[in-house]
C-alpha cells in the first residue's frame, strides 16, 4: 500500500461552548464535516482567563465517547456517576457517555494558560446504550517514544513501535498520537489500512506524505488510505495530533450533545433527559 497523502482540509473556525469558553473547531464545525468514526475536534487555547473561566457547567451526553487531552492548565471533572478527576498538563480523560452521563468540566485556575483538545468519538449502535464509563489517565501513564532523528511520539491510544497506549479494546480501534518534531525532521507511522485518519497541526508547520503537502496551522487534514503516513516538520518544527480509527459506516443523527442513529432515538434521548432518566440509576 502507498503512503497516505493529504486528501482534504477542514480549517478550524472560532467558536464557543459551555458557558462561553472560546475555542477553535475543525471536525464537527458543520453537519457532515466529520471523519467516521470521529465526530468533532475542539482546541481550546488562551492566556486570557476571560476566555475560559466560565468553563463547561453540567451538561448531558449520550451515544459517543469524549476524549480530553490537556497540554496546559488545570481542569476538574465531576459527573452523575460520582466520578471526580483533576486534569493537569499531559493528562487525558477518556469518557464513554454511552447510555448517558451528565458532567461538568471546570477550570481550577484564575490565571495563566489553558490549552488542550476535546475529541468526540462515535460508538456503534450496539454500544450506544451500554453503561457509561470514565477513566482519568495521568501523563506519567502515557508512553512516549523518543525518535532517533529528534522529537517524540506520545502514544495515547493504539500503538507506535513497541509501545502501546493505555487505551485499547475499543470497537473503533482508535489510534491517538501526539507527534512533536524538530525543524525538518520526519517520522514514518504505521496506520491500519482501511481505517480513516486525519492530522491536526497545532504548533509550527507539518507536511504530509512523500509529496510533502503542507497542512495549514490549526487545521485538520483528512488522509487518503494507506498503511502508513509520513509527517515532516517545517523550518521551525511542528507538532501534530494523528487520529485514526475503524469507520462504523452507520447513520449519524446528532442533536447537540446526543449522537444516535435515528431521529426517534434522538427524541427519546431528549425525553429521557427532560424526565431525569438519561442516566442509569446509581448502583448501591
């Protein structure tokens, strides 16, 4: 199989969510701008506390997974399952909303930089109504592969080289890597043939494939099929997220924080939330 190339670009746009947190949204910024099984990618990044202090007060989800990856700052998670976690630099929260969960994500700082990402990852129809799950993954528990040519690859999910990320066993078989390269350096990363994949350049510049097509800063680059992808940093270096996963090829019907397969299932999710029945009863 040939190396993957840059097929199309979804530029991020300014948006806000929660109680007014300012962010950049690429995947998911409009209906249809998804990359099965990936539904949405947000980057939040500000040194101004007015942009993030209001946070994300309690809100519901059903039918998918959220992955929060922090680069800078301190965020606290609390949810209807009784979970509570603190996310700091390099930490990851992997939450499977599935049948339903109500949670909040609130900044625990009054000043300084807040930066990170939230990814929405779809669930297959057979798993959308399973019990919710939650996992905090500290930075120390995420392997980092140091590259011979300089730079590193952080393995959050899936595998790179002989290192496996702490997240596995998902139907979508996600690959989630944080690639950091010095100026001009390249890395060749295996990607499962047939899985959809994209890159998000968040610092510096990155080019893709043997033809080294430039991926614009803070844009998601959807990749062609292939068994690997070559990422090359620009003259000032480049950092990028690489996401890949097995496509579900199922209908997607989304209404705000609910992602199901049919309109009737969305209507039921809204009704369950209004009746206080979105979340399964707490176990004694």
